[in-house]
């Protein structure tokens, strides 16, 4: 017993210890500290941060994190907010989301000489440290991509073996250096580096490319120390003005010298773009936030920016009041926006406005295609012109434009060549959006070519002049060609035509009157047509182009139909648009604002099915309609079945089993049969009599109340007056059951009535047998008076003589 208890105790100890040991073995420790947390597979997240391991290291995601603690130490002295232990082969990726801050340590991020570091956006990181914001001496270098980093430290902002900055914004300030690395590559980024004691930037190799801006500053020893310099051909050295990058034999590096042949405190490298807004030109320095330019403003939550990769100027809640001229000899006067490149896309977000009493035209494009798009609006009011494209074009894809010009609202100016032909690219194209334009003196729209493919256009010639020299300017004038696509239609004026005005040599829009006289059409409206499609179950029923603002109508020969299924019959209810909004069939559809597909929807009506309840013989007991999915119920009186000789019957249910309705159904009553106890009836030998000494046996025939052919198989014995007879005392045989009791058995009975019972294994039959006294001789001599036939008397006499002879013979033999 003691041995058994010991074994059980050992097993319990093993069960307790082994899981703990297994769990301990599963925990992985990483050479990474975040704040005061050593990261493991069990502890991998905290406030504002989360770590996910990979094969070579892992990704640390910072989301609005503020880390001020530092448990990780470098050389047992320096601390770091985020650190990888020395000697660890561990590559770290830091993902920035939202705005993040590291402070209170010597280093913001520290990685040893074996690991590599990547910092990815789109978020920002602010590091305030006592030594270095980012220290990474990784073998694979350090890459900052799509992020915004602001470093302010007491030594060096970013210190790395190799540093690659792509699509990022970096401002780094250090009392020693802003950036210190062996090789620095900057691509499509804004980098500003300030150092007080050594240099703004110190590196072995410098490569700057793409749409980048670089500013390095140091008053003590000059802006930069470079081992080798490679600048993209489009980049220029803006500062020092008139200076150069010159190799310094003493330091073995390139340094920046100004035009006075002195080491420059500041070096600026950047690029200018052929875009002017407000009072200044767009450059790599200001392109991310053009509100830095005088006269360019944005309401709270808005912005003004330029993306040179896509050629996109984004106006978000912007107000431009400043003006500029491209050069001193600019003949075009002042503008709010000018562009001289190939293509400019102006994206409108929110409400925007260009206004100035000095703006000759609000937007000018020279040899350029200017495209408007976005969900916002733009209000333009030019002193002479609103939108002006010279030898270029204007395209409106989307957005809402309200354009006003003291002379003409929108102009696409042409200039004929030596053969008198103007270029085809001078085109005003409206594909969508809304354009409302007015010319106070001249046309609302004047263009070499005009194409209306869609959108809404409202053009008006206000003709605000007095005097006798009235010139019949119309709402729209063109020189070469006007074209309406299948999605655009002029709706006002109703009676119109374009006809050349010989005086001005342009085509005006003329409005006819009932008298067939013609006057310039001073206002016109061009509307877009939306493709309105009606469908049913994927089948297109009709398609029609309908003017914006009109109510679409449904012209179908019959209402849409839907095939019924087991559960429902469907009735047409109306139309559902692509946003899921339903319109009843008798209600108006909304006014057209674009292409729309309407799909028929239906109201389902639950089907009803006939359900019958039948008696066993097929007699209908109940019939009625029951809805799909409901369970039918029999409400009549309970079905019954007449009993037979053998059985009685009780109702037990229906076949098949009652289930929820899915179609017509019939249920038939089912009965349980209960077999009766058999009744045994004496058919022959009932209340019989037997005379003692007669020498005769006595037979009784018993029939079974049912299955009489099986009667004898159930026979089990005979008893008289309750005493079971020996099987030798009677004979039993089939048909139905015939029991013959022997004379000897009967002779043993007393005179009088006796009860004879024939026993069966499932019942019995009883009858009364009367045993009479033996007959006397007198009883045996027949009364001749009773003899009706003489031959019977003769037979009896002869028999008597024979019997007497036999007796005498026997006596003689016995005497002998």
C-alpha cells in the first residue's frame, strides 16, 4: 500500500512540474528592449507598441507611442528607449503610425554593429535625447522610408554606417552633427541637418536625387564635409550663391565655399518647378506645404501641396490671394496660379477660392494641359480672365468650378502658324463635374476647340457694356470645332444653332425666335446624360440616356416577374439602386445625377399548400390550406376503427410523420392493434350426460373464437371438477379440438353433475356433464308399447337367445 501511494505522489509531482517546464521551454527571449520591457514571446506589446517576430528579427510597430522609460543600457552606462543588445544578429523594422515620441534616454533608438535598421512611415517620430536620436552601426545600413523624423539631441541626430532616406521628411539637430554617416543617399526627400560643433552633415559619400531638398548648416566649421558628391542633374546648389563644392586637402573632404571664397555656413540643394502660386514659385523646399508662400492660405484642416511625381497641385480649403509674374518682362500681368510645364492636375478638396483685384487672370497655363478633378469646389474671379490656357488646353473631369472674368470666363487661346492653322491641342474639354462660367464683357467660353462629353455647363455672356458699339458676344464662341459626345446635350436655349460671325470670324451660338430672326444666345446650359439601366435577375430590361436632373421613367410592356419557389410567390414591388435604396413601384425615382442601375425587387408572399388528413381506408377527415413552413394540425375528432373478432384498435398518429409544410401533403391515420384474449366455446357435448356402466366414452368439441385452425395447438389438458385428468384418461385430437373421455374415467365419477374443463395455454372452455346411475334389467327391457317396429323386436329376441346360449356354453366348459 505504501509503495502504491508513493508512485501516485510521484505521478502528481510530474504532472505539476512537466507542464511548467514545457511552458518555460516555449518562451523565446528577443534581444530587444522597449522602454523598461524586455521583449519575449510572452511579453510582446505595451502601451502604443507591438512586436511581431520574423526569421531574421522582427517588426516593432509604434502607434501614437510616448516612451520615456529606458531599461536597456549600452556599455553599462548609456540608456536607450529602444535598443538591441550588443552582438545580437537581429534585424529590426520600426513601423510608425500616428505621432510618436521618444525621450528621457541617451539614445532614442540604438542598434549594435551586427543588426540592421529600417524605419517606415507613414507616421512620425520625434526624438529628444541626451546623445543621439538614432544610432545604427548595422552591416546592412539604415533605411528611412516614407516617414517623418524630427531629432533634437545633444550630440548627433542620426549616426549610421550607411543611411538611405527615401520619400521622407527629416529634420535633425545635434550639438555635434545633424547627420553623421559613411554614406548618405537622399531620394525624393526633405532633409534639414544642423550641427553646432562639426558640421550639418558629415559623410564619406553624398548622393542626392529625385525631387529632394537638402539643407545643411553649421557656423563653426562649415555646412558640410563630403568625401564624394553625386547630384541629380535637375538639382541645383542654391546656397552658397555663386559658390561651389570644393575639395579641401587638409580635411580630405568636400566643403561648401561661398562667393567670397569662404567656407559656407549653409548649403542648400534643391529643385524648382514650372509652377507658381500666390507670390512665389514651387520648389522642393516648399512643395509639401505651399502655405509657406505669401498669399497662399488654407482653412483649418486644409492644405496646399504639390506632388511633382504625379504633377498634382492639391487645393484643400485653400484661399489664394497673392499674385505673381513669371519674370520681369512677363506680358501676361499678374496671376494667382501659373504653369509652364506639360501637364498639371489641380485636385479640389473642400471649398477653394482664387481672388485678387490685381490678377490679370486667375489661372494661366502656357503650352500646358490643365486638368481639374476632385470632390471639392473652386471659385475663380479674374480681372480680365478666369481660366486662361495659351496654346494648351483645359479639361474638367470632376469638381465644381465657378469661373468669372471681367472679359471672358474661360479661354483656350490659339495661335495660327504660318499657314494660318492653329494647333489642335487648344481644346476645352468637359467630361464631368460642374462648370458655371460668365464673361462680363465677352463670352462665357471662348476656345479654339470645344468638346462636351458630360458634366454640367452653364455659360453666360453678361454683355455689361454701354454705347452704340454693341458686339453680339454669345454664351459660347469657338473658332475651329465644337463637339458633343453622346453623354452631353445642350438643353438651353431650345432653338439654337452655331453660325459664324463674319465680323469676329468666330462661331457664335445664336438663338432663334418664332419670327426666325436671330440674336446671340447669351446663356446656354449643357447637361450630362446618365445611363439609366433597369435590370431583373441579371437580365437588362431597358437602357436609356437621361439628362441630369430629370426623373427617369420606366417604359416596359409588363412588370418584371420572378419565378415562384417552394416557399414564396413573388410580386413586383419596385426598384433598388446600387446603394441599396428601394423605391416602391408607384413612387418617382430620384433625379439623375449619374449612371445608375436599378434592379427589380419583389415582395414575397408565403405559398399555401393543401394538407389532407385521411382515415385508414382513405376517407377524408379534414382538408385545408396551410402556409409554407407552418406545421399542420388535425382539429377533428379522433379517428377510430371498429374492432374485429381478434383485435381492438386505438389511434396512434399519422403517416408520414407530420412536418412543416413544403408542398401539398396527405396524412393517413395509423392505428395500433391490440389482440383480444381468445374465447373457447363448447360446440358439441354441451351440458351432456353419461350413464354409468354404459361402457361408452364421452366426446366434447371446443372451438376457438378466432384462428380456430390453431385451436388444437393451444390445447394443454382436461380437468373434471378441477382435477386434472391423466393424459391416458382421454384422447385429444384436431378439429377444432375434440376431447374424448374414456368410459373407465367416467365410471369413476359419482352420479350427478360434474364440471368438465378443457384447458388451453391462453384460455379454457367449460361444460356440465351429468353422470347417471347404471340402468337396471327393467330399465334395459324395452316396453313393447314403446317399440314401434316389429323387426326391432325380433332382433332383440334373437339377440337374447344367442346371449343365453353363450352363457350355458361357458358354464358347461367351466364344469368340465
